[in-house]
């Protein structure tokens, strides 16, 4: 492997292509929501982790930047605009369809 190929494969560009994943606690801190709210939204299927890691029999949900945006949107709809959960579900489904 040439020096150029090694730099490309292991340099900063290679790591920036991988999404940054974060724990539930970090997501909640960055979005200003409680873990209880996040759990409710997950049960209602409004938001889902980007990936679930399993280590030593423990399941750790991990979230990406899209999850932060979605959680902030849900919080805005729920708290600032007083939209109920079924209404939020409809709005999110429409937005998801438009983004395809």
C-alpha cells in the first residue's frame, strides 16, 4: 500500500465519513428532553435509534445526527405548538415521504 493510500484509509477524512453515534443520555442532553420522553416517543415509533449495540448481554441504543434533528422537531411540535402524539406521527410521516 502506498503512503497516499494509507493516509486516505486512516486519515481524518476516513473517520469523518462514519456517522457519529451517541448514547441516550447524550441525545437527551443535546435536545433538552428527558429519557422518559425519549422512551415514550420510541414506543410510539416517532423516533428510533440508528443502531443498537449488544455488549455482554446489554443492549445500548445509539443515535446519530438525524436523531437529534428529529427529537428537536418532535419537542418543538409537542411543547411549542401543542401538537398531540398522533398529530406528530402524521406530520413526521408526511415529512418522511417528502424527503424520499
